[in-house]
């Protein structure tokens, strides 16, 4: 389904509902498709943040040195530096 940006602004709740039921909603600007609303790939059974917490624990184990664990702040700072 293709909708204009103007329609998207006016009917965002309706379009999000359609997308949550599996319908891809394409948003066009001046006749060109610019964005897509689609169902997320997250599992409804896993609470929000479980995957993130699991990944953080794995990073902490990977960066652990001896008996002293590396702080979460240090790990996140190092990961952020890798992005730039």
C-alpha cells in the first residue's frame, strides 16, 4: 500500500496498525517512495531489552581481564569509538 506523506501524518495511527498486522505501508513524497512502515521482527515473548542485556553481558565477558571486570561504561565507550 502506498500513501503520501500528508496522508501518513493525518492517519499515522491507522497506518501503524496496518503495518503491525503485516501490511507494508510505503510513504511517498512527490511521487517517489521515501520510507516503509513494516512489522518489527522482535519476538512478543521476550521482554524489551532482554537481547540488549544478553549482548552487554557477552561484551563484558569478552572484555574481562583476570578477576577484575571491565566497567560497563568503559565497554560502551570503546564500542562507540569503534563506530567512528
